C-alpha cells in the first residue's frame, strides 16, 4: 500500500467540521485521526461523540484515537541512551509514567488530510498525516506520521484496514527516536446496552507481560492466571472479569526478532468478539507482536449535550472494551526491547491492523 505525500489542511465547510466519511460505514475526525463511527448492520459498534467539538474536552478515555508518539506506558517517563547517550525527560501524565504519549499525545493533535477520499480496486481510502516536532511531550526528533484507512465489503463483512507509517524528518540533529502507535477504539457489540456484559471473547493467546502495581512490565512473559486456553471462548459480565493486560501473540519469539516495520509480516488474528443479543461479530487482525486487552473499567464520561441541544448519555465503566495492537509495553524505556520502536533516520516504522465485522443471520 502506498501513501500519498500531498496533504492539505481542512478548508471546506465539511472539513471545518473535522469529520470525514469513508464509504457507508465509517467516519473519522482530523483530531487524532479518530475513528468516530464503525457502522455494522445499522449499528455503531465503537464508542464516540456525535459532535467533533466534544472530543476536545471530554475524551480522557481516548475514544478512537491514534495513540502516539508511544502507545501504553513508559516507565518513569524517561528515555535513556539515545542520540549518543542522552537522557530525555518525557511528560509524566500517569503518576511518574508517560501514558499514550503524554499530556497531549497524538490523539489530541490536529492531523492534516487529503481533500477528498480516494477509491481504487473497490476500496475507499482516506489518509491522515501529522508532523510531531522535536521536543513535543519531551520526545526527541521531528517525525512525520501517516495513517491510511481503507474500507471495503468482503463476503458480507464490513472491513477496515489501517496502515501506519512514521519517518524521522527535519534537521534538528537527532538521528534516532522512539515510536509505537496503536488505535484506541472501544467496541460494544450490543450498542444499546450500557456495558459489554454478554460479550463473547475468543483470544488467540493467554500469554501476557507480567506487570507491577503501576502496570509496568517486570520483563517476564507469563500465562495469564484469569484467561482460558487460547481459542477458548468466554463471556464478559457487566462488572467482571476485568482485564488491562498486554497479551503476547507468540511468547516463544524473542522481542529482538520484531522488525521495525511489521507490515511485511502476515496478519494474525488477535481475537473474535460477538454478542448473542445482536448477532454482531468482530474479528481483529494485526502484524503487531502484542495487543492490549482492556475491559474499559476506567471509562468515566458524564452526560453531555451536543451543539443542537441533544443529550448524550453518560458512559461508565465497561461501556466498551479495547483491543490495541501494539509493541511491548515500555519498549521505549526498556533497552533490551527498544529495537521494536527505535526509529533511525532513513528508516520507517510501520504496522497494519484489519477489523472485519458482520451480522450473523
């Protein structure tokens, strides 16, 4: 897949709303290249807000955001031994740690976008770009991020493919930096319900990073004590079980074997989600070595009102669950894992994720 280099800032009336339609099933925002809606059989399966302006002040849960410069947590918000032994102090926004890129990560930034979506080989496509300057949230080096969304219909399934690409650019003197992106959409396959209770989950793995009390890895990969064997379905309740874990696709592989650009690797299925009340199904595939499985227990969004005076119900704990394809947690801070995210000049960081959803008749 090729990325277009001609990006423009929003100018039209439609674009000034920061909202862009892709095919019949998806809408996106220029803020954070956010996935705003994912419609399947007339039902929106992702959490979000109907007005783009509501994301600016109310999206502490990261609904639909492109997460960067680094996804998940970096211990003590420190990067050591980069660019000739320098130490970089990142924004600490979760205790002493850096979470999802800092106080104003990429999900809070305004991306540029092509004026129109494009269509090729029966696919609709839309492309976003963001330039992150040297020193933003403490990270070294100026990088350009590109996110390409492509949608299609395939054998009755609604498919969204996401390609991520990042390069180190500019002449700020930095020869290397760290990058690790993901999308932070929350899914609810029974959209009219207040929680994910009744969702059936089948995971491809039950191995995870062992975490300390601050959700920072100890360095060990273990079998999760509360997950069944891989490919064994289980049901989530309205209050339990709770998960916020980085699951590892293939625990036998060394982290050093993960390429910086994983797009050359085959897609692997991460999970299947379904709900018997709606018959909606969702499968998620990725080239990434891990994914965060989060049951949304920390979601806390108050009742809001649109510009037109329409009330939006509050969203509480477990109103959605997140599957975040990624590199290992703290790979930027842990030097033995840093090859996963160490971006040098002249190289590209890349990843691919595919979502496919349908209604089982």
